[in-house]
């Protein structure tokens, strides 16, 4: 069915491949939700949930979950319907037994930190370009570095030549991609802007990311005002990582296709020209802790002030040739979800609700500051954490709704998606205010579910 979306000759056209894939994944989700409470012979006839509480059987439960993770990675690599079982570690309370793959890291290394070890010359070139641009622009906070400026830099040309020679000699390999030169240029462009604007980083807490993922983008382009011209957003939650895994699964040339990711860092560069549209360059850097180059996917958006963001995510971008259209966001639901999450995070970072906490959440386990070849530490504006104020019970129920489990239809109907409330004329703060997802009725989602079931006849639709 996925291979022939048009159906048999002369027959009724089948559903679109993405719709079929989502339906298959939902069936798998519903199956494994029930599987947790069904007897399993490999667990001496106990259910996985019961076995997870028995000391002697907990390792066996972990092995079963690891087996499901291998199936998930294989399905991603083959472009098939992929069921993500990583939520089971938390659901069963066996996160301490997770090994590799989806094991949470207390101090994950970010893509630019990994690149600094694998290709220090690349980071050095990016820092040189950024520092030179900062001097010549006289601290212009809107200054950005374009691809043409990167490719005309002598240091970048030497870097590209040296990397190519190392690859030919087997000393070190460039990123495994169809066009290694373009990937190197994309990394330098992203990191040079990152260096130019003093490497500002926002860590998005797991709970906040899940809530922002369930927030509608009911705003126009005028409301989108990035906090800085260039900065990075870090995601370590399974919602964002799952979207990134599905996105890489769509690219047969992606090195990390079919791998469970550990961290996603989005390098944002915003270019505005007066009252004209704002150009957003989003560079998605993903890592899977395998010692290789992080994956990099770059997308650019032009945001007009009067454009509804939700409509922008459905558009097709014009190509270089006349009458040519390049399928971008509309052709990739995972990419559309990721871009929506990033835009919601930007809106949140500049909203009245944001309460950024200075400091690296990794604490003492964070890598030491990167030094230049001369030993100096480049100036930086530091690292911040976007914690949000998330109710744990609501977050747990939201995760269940995201999984599409069959026994949470009542909660799905009782949940109100988050949205943005535009500032009134009398407000001193003109930024949009975030109304986070909430439940109709009692604050506890479990109570909503119980009361809904008691008050409605079976199969009733209210």
C-alpha cells in the first residue's frame, strides 16, 4: 500500500503514503499499550508492567524494550512505519537499565562541541570569520554572514582543501553526504554566525518542549521576534528527537538515518530588512553518540509580517528555474513539526511567560570553554535554560495523548491545545502571551478521564 499510493489500476485511489504510515504507527502504538498489561511467556507469564517490579525479571524486560528499539531503527532505515518504543523506559520505571540507544545523558555534548573535537580547524575558521565580521560591523547586532562570504574566505578554502586531502589519504573523513563540500560550508556558515553573536544557547526543558509541541501557531509573522540575530536551541526530549529521527529517515544519504538520536541543536539565524520579510535560517544539528560527525539539515524560511505562520508551514517554495517548485515543508510532516516547535520556542523565549535561568544545566559535567589556538577564550554571552512551569500530571497525560493510545480518547477530547494570545493595546508588554495546553474541567487529567467515562454512554460522542 505504501509503495502504490494510487491503488490498483482502475480502482479507488488509496490514501497518501504518510497517512497510511501514521495509521500503521497508531495501530502499533495501541498494540503495545495493551502489550504492557498482557502476559508474556518470556517473562514467566507475567505482564511487562508486573515484571518491571520484580528484581529478577527487570533485566529481561529491558532486553525486550531494547529489541523493540532495534526494530524501530530498522524500520526508520527502511523508510517503513516506525514504532518508537522509547517511552516504555519511563512508563515501566526501568530507565536505570537503559543502555546506549535511548539512554538519557546527564550531560549530552552539543554538535558544535563535537565538531570542535573532530575538526578543530573548521571551528577555528568559523571563529575567525565571525570575529572579523564583528570587528568590521562595529558591533552591529543585525549583522549576518552569508554563504558567499564564507566561500570567498581564504581560511575556508584552505580548510576545504585540507579536508579533501585527508579524506583521500584515509586520515580523516568529511561528513558522509552526497556533497561533502556543501556540508562543510553549511557547518561553517552556521557556526560563524553563532560565533559572531557570541554563542548564545537556550536549553529547552523536556516538559516545556512537549507542551510547545502541543501549541497551535495562531500568530502572524509580525509576532515572531527572535531574541537575538543568531542563537541555538537545544532539545533533548523524545518528542523533538522523534521528529528529527523521522526527518532523517526520509533522506537515504543521511549518515544517521535509522539511528536513535541523543540531542538536537537548532542553530537559528534571523535576517530582517526593515519592514520587509524576515529570513530565518534553521540548521538542525543532530547527534547519536556514535563518534561521527553530527547530521546537519538546513532549511530557510521567508516570514512576512502579515503571513499566518500556520499557513506558511503549508507552502511550497519556488525553485531556481521558471515554473519550478521545490517541495519543502509540505512534503515532510516531521520537518513541519520541527519548524513549528522551533517557532513556538522562539515565541516562548520572547514572551512574558519566559523566565530564562542563566547557567549550563549540565553543571560541572559541561565541556570546558573552547579556547582559540592562541589559548584565549572567545567572548560569550553564556548559556540559558528555558524551564517553563509544567504540571507533571498534565505532562504525563499529554505524552499518552501524543502516543495515540486507544484508551485516552476521553482525555484527547478534554485537552485544549496551547495557543498564543495577542497583546492588547493597553498592555505594556507587546509580545504574545502563551496559554499552555490545559484540560477542561478538573486540573487532574486522571479525574477528567474518570468523570468522562462515568457520564457518557459507551460509544457516545459528545
